[in-house]
C-alpha cells in the first residue's frame, strides 16, 4: 500500500497517518513557542520591540489570511496546499542563520508567522472535514499534536541548553518532514466553486457565533498579558533553561485527556460551559502565577492550562464546522483567527511589552486576569440571549431562506 492509499484508508480505522503528521508538526511548534521570545530577547530585542514584531506580522496577516482562506475553500487539493506551505516554513526556519542582527531576526519572525499561521488554520479545517464521515473526532487527531508538543519540549530541554538558536535547524527538519507527509495525505477539495459568490452576511449575522468569536477575542486579550512570562521565569525567578522546557511539557500533558474526550465533554456540558470553565482555568493560573515565585510550584501550575487550550480551541472550531456552510468553513475559521489575533497581537503585544517592562510581570498578569474575568461575565450573560434570538429568527425565516440559515446550537 503506497503513501497516498495509506492516507486514504478506511475511515473506520484510526487515522494513524494524520495522527503522525500532527505529532511531527506540533513538535516543531513546541520549539518555537518555548524559546523564540527568549532567543529574540537575548539577541538584543526588548519586550516592547518583540511586541512590535508581533504587531507587524499580525497586521500583514489581516490582509493575507482571508485570501488564504478563500484559496483553501476553492482548492482542488487542500492537503497539497498545506504540504507546500509547510516546506516553505522549513526554508524560513533556515533563514534565521543568515544573519544575527536584530532587524534580520525580526524579519524572519514575521516571515515565519506569515507562512505558519495560515497553515495552522488550514490544517485544522482540513482535519475536521477529513473526520466528518469517520467514527473518530478532530480531538482524537489533535491529541497527536499534544504528544508531539510534549516530545518537542522534552527534546528541546536536552538538546538546546542555553543556545536557543539551535531550535531553527531542528524546526526546519520537522516542518520539512511533516510537509512531505502532508503532500501524500488524503486529497480533499474545497467546497467552494471558483466563481461562486457566497454571502458572508450569513455568518456575521449569526449572533451565537459572533458571541463566541467576541468571547475568544476578549479572553485572548487577557491571556496575552502573560506572553513575556518566559523572560520573567528565566531571568527574574532564576529558573534553569531545562525547567522552561519542562514547564511546556507539563502544560501539554495536561491537554491529553481533554483532547481525547473533547467531543464527549462538549456534548455533555455544552459549548458555553466548556469555554467558560476553560477561560476560568486560565484566570486562576494567571492569578496564581502573579504571586508564586518558586519555579517548581510554577511548574505544577501548568496543569491548569490543559482545559483552557482544548476548551477554547476545540469549541470554536466544532461550532464553525456545525453551523457554517462547507464552502465557507476555512474562511470563517480564518476570520475568527484574524479577529482574535488582531487585538491580542496588534493592539496588546506592544502595549503589554511596555507595561511588562515598566510595571513588572506580576502586575501585568493581574491586569490580564481581570480582563478575562470580565470576558467570562459578559459571555455568560449574552450568549444565552444570542442563542434564543437566533432560534426565533430561524423559526421565522427558515422556510424563506432554506439552507442559507445557520442553525443555533447551544
């Protein structure tokens, strides 16, 4: 059985091929998330400058992400499109070694994110569609990403040491391999015809979906106030580099049970409760981190991050897949990602960088917690009203609008 046939095997069997791709892909992502901020900081960039870099690439993504979403929805083979972008991402990782100047490194970060962010969203959309007629769920496959993330963080702690520049050649290999494997994954064509015009007002007028995106926006603003914690952890608390990688390992391990049972949890307690509890866990974690100064206690607190990652990420993707027409799903996911990242990166990243340098990480964490608490209160009050409003609207317009009406799901 060749690679393509293996990738397209019977949907009743566990999709190990896609599971393997997630393991490899996310292992590279662990290297980047764990060490890039420290790498930039130790190569001459301040917190404020790192924040400006984040703002620049996010501003560019505002224009590129919708286009990549439309191209994916129109693509004849989403798997190949993702594979080629992953290989391009591997090339960008190697570009970090061309020069050690702060300006060049900042440019490389921007290029990396411009390639990585569309791939990240497209792969989620592709996997959800791949699992539609399978007995398996997206959460089961995404579990492979968490295992890869754990493996990547663990290996990084052994291989990297204090030389954070080593991460990029490893990332290049990882993304290159996952890109080649993705090229041979089961082909899935976009559901949108080349000249087909779709009414995005159908999406934007869906009140519950807009509430979910708004909640993600506000909660991401709160969590973004902890984006420089690794610098504080390493340089103020004096934690060894190996403990930084273990912090990532513990956080990723805590995701495992939630990803495996994500579908059952979401069906049992509902989207609203799943996301509310997830963000509340993040609030508790940030509040505790603002007071705790023992690096090993900080390590233990990372277990609170598992449900937060799964609850937010899984719920919004599942909801979009359930209520948005097939020809617009990837684009809708891109819109959600853009709205969230605009405010967390363009607006908050530079501001948080300045506040972190002036007020200190502990104070900034408390401010972020307060924002997230406000998001939970607003969401808990507004979402049920939005669902009721949508249900009444559907009852009146379903006959006239037919399949263009998006169902309201609690």
